[in-house]
C-alpha cells in the first residue's frame, strides 16, 4: 500500500513534468491508452474484464473516473502537482456523502463532523498559494482541481455499487476505456508531438499509474479501509515534496497548515466511514487515478 501511494505521487510529479509543454488532456489520454495494455495483452485479465453484468454501473464508473482524471491532469498542468493532488484526494469526502444519498449506504452522521475541517484546510492551502493581489486565490484551476475530487467521488460511489457484482478487471477496464473516450477529444485537439524527455515523462506517468493501481489492488486483500485511507494520503505528501525539491515550488506556512487540516479532515471521514463500512470496501477510499 505504501508502494502504491508513493507511485501515485510519482505519477502526479511525472504528469507535471510532461505537461510543461504538452496539455494535461493529452497526458491523461496517453495515460489511459497505455493503461489498457494489461487488459489487451493478458488473456486472463481480458476474459475477466468481459465477464460484466451491470454495464450501466461500469459506464458511470468509467465516465466519471475519466472525467476526474481529465480535470486532475488539467489542474496539474496549471498549478503545482502537490496542490492539485491534495484537491483531488478530497474524493473520500464526496464518495462518503454520495454513497448515503444514492446507494443507500449507512454511514454514521458523525462523518459530517470532519468535513468542515477538510474544507477549511483547502481554503488555507489555496490562500497560501494565491498570487499577489488575489483575495482568496480560488481561481479557475483551483476550481478544476476541486471538481476533479467531486467527479472522483461520483466514480468511487459507482464503483462501490459495481463491485457487488463486477470483477476488479471489468471495473479497471471500464475506467481505462471511458478514460480514453473522455480525454480523446481534448487530447487530440491539443496534441503536440512529444519529444525527448517528454516521452520519458509520459511513459513514467502511465507506468507509475499502472503499477500503483496493481499494487493497490493486491494490497486490498489484507489491508482494511482505515489503513488504506491513511496510507493513500502519502501520495499528496510525495507530490508536494517532489515539487519543492525539483521544481522549486514553494509551500508557505499557511499552505502547510491547510494541508495538515485537509488531510486530517479526510482521514476523519475515512475513519468514521470505515467503522460502519465492511472491510471489502477498502478499495473505495482511494481516488480515481
């Protein structure tokens, strides 16, 4: 699980490097296209992916998952990878709320207590990264990153319902297939031929995403939801630290405090949700990557 979260952070950092000249949608489209290779090349995975029952749930999961990554990579293109990842990783808050509203899950009302803490942290992070003259700093790309977390929450809620009948590979395949379909119009329209180090950054983004997802899936057999929720936040820390070290990104004291509050609020939601959610739902606390 630690390896998975670390690789998700490395994926965000690689996507930031690739999007220095390439567009976020192009990077996301390539990420999904390469992500399809395990399903296409491994016969057992392909057969498992084709054994679906609820195509409607897979469409919801795939479409909103693809939309979440599209918005996430757009945010990475236009702001720091760490802040974009932090905004995207608010997904457990949304999936917890949506699961109550749309699929009838019973979660303690106490889950709502840490939500304001997480939102306060988000406001502090955005304010801490605001440009001179901005009052709150919550501009277009901050909103895009925030909406990526909301879309991811919808996708995870659909996955919660789908995992009652569908295999892991059918859920994964729907994510990649619809991810390609959602990102392709924007990726193709903004396409620039990758060159030199951009090819390496694109490959790294896709490879880290694949292995992060596979190691995550592998670990879920033995790791409970609370542990998954805690360790998954390591991806935010990795993306933030790599940005500071290699991209000269600055984390102000206000943004650091906001990051702590946001992660703390999210962990509070995960903890309270895990007390009323079966262990089998451990894969449902991680955002769509």
